[in-house]
C-alpha cells in the first residue's frame, strides 16, 4: 500500500516567453492539418509534444488564446505515414 510519504520530484511546466515571429508564417491548426494532410487531433498532439512550435497572439481576448503554429515547420514535416492495411 502507498503511504502519504512526500518524495522529491521535479515539476515540468511549459513556460511562456515573448518572442518574434513573422505574421505571414503563423497559421491555425486547421490550416496546418490541411497543408500536411494530417487530422486536427494529430496536429494538436504535435504541438502538445513539442514536435511543432506553439504560438499565441498576446492581443487575443482575455481567457482565450488561439493556438498557432509555423507554416514553414508544417511544410518541413516528413510525409505522413499510411496506416497499416490502407494502400
């Protein structure tokens, strides 16, 4: 059984830091999905795992921040692999 013993751990968090990006390079996740031939959940997961860069515009409405990514990074992705059994 587990006890309420405290252990040393490291909390991993994603930090936000201001940076510069070319506005023409920023695209929505829907556009990224369309350009890459991948589904929206796959693109979202790539942002979550750090495979694609994740940007937010500071002027978005309070409490809402649209996730954006880089058109160049999406176009540089390797071709998507086919699922087993599909040809």
